[in-house]
C-alpha cells in the first residue's frame, strides 16, 4: 500500500518562517487561525457611519466599535473635508470583534445586507464617494472571505435582477484609519432619533442556520463541518467508493466534487484531483499545525470545513493534487 503523509513536505529551514511554496493552479489566499486570537479588527464602509456603527455594536461578539475615515489621500481629515468628497475618504466603521464568539463571515453577512452594495458612491439620498461601499481587510483570511461573500451574495442578487456588487475590497494596510471626531462616535446612542440610512437590497444573505444544522447533523459531521475536526482515517463512508455521481456539501447542498476526479490515494480519506468548479470551494492557509502549513478547503457557499488539499506527491493524476476530504462532510448523489 502506498503511504501518504497527510501534510505538505516541510522545507528543513522553515521553522519560524513563513513558508512560501508554489502550488500551481491553486488559489492560496489566506493566513488563518485568527480563531486563536481573542480579538481581531475589521473595517466596513456602508454609507453614513452613524447607523452602520450601531448595527455592528449590537452584534454579540463585537467588543468595541468606532467610526472614522479610510481610503483617501489626506492625513487626519475632518468630517467637513471628507463630506466634500475631495479627499476620497469613505466613512468607515472599525469593528473589534472576538472571533471565538462571532465569525468574520457573520460580520460580512451583516455588512452585505445592511446597505446596498450594488449602489455606486451613494446610499439612499447620501451621494458621494464618502458613502461608497467598501471593505478593508486586515488579514488574508478576511480577504478570501470578503471576495467569496461578494460572489455568493452577488449570485443571489442576480437571480432577482439586481447587481452587480460594486463594493471596493482592499487591504487595510494601504489605507490608514483616521478616527472621526468625538461627536460622531456612537452617534445614535447620543442621538437616539438621529439619522440612520436604511438603504438596502432587501434580499437576504443565504446564511447557514447554525442551530438547525446542529439539530440536523450527527455530532461528528457537525464537528467536522463547523468546527474543523477530522474524521479518523479509513472510517469514512466514501473513502474507497467508486459509485458514479456527484458529491455535495452535507451542510448546504453545494456541488463540490464529481466521481470522475476521485482516485484511490491510500490515505484513508476520499481523494479527488480537482473540485467540480474552482469557485465551489475556498482555500485558506491553515497554520493550526504550525510549523506545518496546510491548505484548508472550505465550501464556498456555506464556509463549512471539508478537508485539505496537497500537491506534488507524485500521484498519476491530471493535476497531481490530492483533495483530501472528510466523508462526513459530503453527500453522494449517485447518477
Ligand atoms: Zn456548503
């Protein structure tokens, strides 16, 4: 039997360094394990920041919020300067959150539905680049999730004839956050009847109902899909299955893999050499076993954990990739 180590080969001089390895044709997007931190920053622009800040501070798991200006070209701008539109700053909410209590994905879902992300440089009656829709990400996991959520929500909106999403998604490192004047901070707490822009598409984000999922799934499937656990090798229902059909996400039904790309790797988990479509999955850099760095595979539709992908192991497949996926994260629909 062929022995396959469930990790990517580690360069000898890699300890304590960021390992850069080239995986051809794979989209490596992320540095993960924000979940190890007790707080993380996120920046969102949804038009007037007064109402936006309140929506974020009301979410359980959000530690602290403030409002400010980002994305422009003048240092320390005033509200009046930003309002002219000439500094090109956006009104932004800084969200400090606990990733153990609220996921960045959940913040994104709130972001995309609390305003109209298809409206260019205006929200309702507020017109100008300062009211643009924008996300400034603070790590590569946020980057991957923000772009993916735009794609997922964009498809839902397109079905209703709305779109496209015009949200600016950029690295926060390139845009200093300037705290706004004190009277703007928690404005609607100081002025409960103050202005709160309610522009939105009115279309719900296709969120996962966590409670319902927990009730529907067996405990192992839930632990794997939602908490990133791994089933024991050689125990999964589909490890060596050859049935012709389509493998779908057990949490949301998204098509992920086809039997045509399944092969016997001997590793103890179902192995595929490619997903059905590139955008069926999201790839995240997984540092949970640091210094070993792996590439995690999640469902692009519901952000559930599926497994990992490895490359360059010498398998005689068209891609030389091994998409090592937990059986319990999949449902096989025979054809
Ligand atoms: Zn899914």
